[in-house]
C-alpha cells in the first residue's frame, strides 16, 4: 500500500557516506515504501530512515506478496463458486502461506521509524487518510457487493467494521502504527518479544485476536531491523543468507506438502528467520527490468489490496452465472482479470475523484493564502 505521489528521482549513492547524506522525505505510505533503486546492504539504511526514493527491492517483495494474496483469494472464490481447484494451486497457496502476510507486515515496519519523525498530528492524519479512509470506503463497497451477490446473507450492523471483512489486515496495520506512536519510547526488541509471547497465550478459538498478536512481531521486527540495518547487513552476509535459504524453503515445503502454516504460533520464529534471509538476498540482488510490473504492483499495493476482493468476488459470481465449470480455467480468468482491473485503478488512482476511493487529500478545505 503505497504513496500515490511520484517521488523525486535521486541517484543511487555509491558509498555509505553518500547514502547517509542522500535521503529525505515523504512520510511512509501505509504499508509501503518510498525509495528507488535497490541499494547494497548497509547503504540503504539511511534510505530506509528517510526514504525519499522508491526502494526497488521493497516494492518487489511487496508486489509479490500482494499478487500471492490475490491468487490465494482467487483460489478460494473458485472453490466456492465453481469447483475444487487443481491440487497445484492449493499447494501454491499453502506453500507461500508462512510468508505472504508476514512479509507485508515486516515491510511496513521497516518504514515506521522514518514515519515517526513527522510531527504527531501529521503522523496520525497520514494514517487516517491513507488507512482508515479506504477501510471505511471499501467496507461499504464490499458489503454492498455481498448483498448483490448473496441477497440472503445477513450482517449484524457492527460486523463489517470489526474485522469481519478482508480489510482486517489494514485494521491491524493501523493499530500497529498507533501502538508504535504511543510506545515509541519502548525498545523495538521488546515490541517483538511481548506479542510473540502473547500469541501463545491467546486461545485458538479467538482466531483474529491470536492473528493480531501473531503478525505484530513481524511489524516490529521490521522496525528493529530498520534501526540496526548496518549490523544486520554485516552479520547476515549475502553468502551466509544464500546458505541459510534452506530455512525459508524448508518452511514453505512443510506448509505446502504436510500442514499449511496459517498463523500457527510455532511457525512464527522460522517464518521470521526466513523473511530476514529473503530480505537480505533481495536487497543485494540487481534490479531486473523484467520485474518492473511486479514492482509497480508493490508501489500501488494499497490500491491492489482494497480493490481486488470485491472485483474477484464479482467475477466469481459472474463465472458461476456464465456456466464456467472448469475450475482451472476459471481460476486463471478470475486472477488475470482481477489483476488487470486493479491495475486500471492503480493507473488512474491518483486522479480526482477516483483518488478518493483510496485516500483523502492532504488538506481538506480551502488552503490558506498569505
């Protein structure tokens, strides 16, 4: 989820000193990045802190995570509206489950320190206009689309606003940002350890509450790594990270073949290790031009996230009405068209009045003239 403004282009620093002098500005977008080229190891530490440019590798990881979320939800709607999807797609969904949402949380946490440098009022208003506002708008859109697709479906009045929609993820993000503001004097490692311990104490039947504490350590782990990027990059060298890549691969294979790891407390630690390894490798990799579309998704991840669910839900309903009976074909069509429509929203999402679907203007009301 991303800023809709185009940041100025700044040359990639070639030395650590240049990197530390380079960066400056826009507050972090919810839950996205703002910097440019991928940087090398410790050279991006100041870019993370001040983020005046797109950080290419962050957009790449965020874009991949969002596309995997859309694929997972497309798998669900096809199973609901058409028929059981081919086993391969079920495997893909379970394979990436340990990292899909935790990676989005980690990347959001990487930017919280720079965002906290803003005045408190500006910080809170930024979260309200870029997180709370689209939650409100798309809760109404989602609820209306459900009533059209399933007229017999009944919601209690409070349910759509209380984590009963796909927007629970953004509600969590907003809560974490506010917690980060209120407890910014607390060391980041404490904010990792306490919710990590708490998730084991929450009864499994309180699923959303357990998920809230499950994902919180990933957010604050990102904040911790941002503060200590130089040490992190030094301790986890690229060759070591490559050797340890067996950890995320092993976790994903276990989730795919044996037991899907859907927010299981025991999977949190290996998932954290896996994310640290994947981030280190991705941050050091050269920026491939052919992955530009994925980085685009990452840059506008908020638009893709909020728009995709009503779109694919409507497409699933239309597919059933159209008599599509092949679940594999239905999945490919629904996923592709959902991404295409969300891309259309991303391309026009900075223009009024469409931009009001995704964020409030920085200033409401006439500007003061001097």
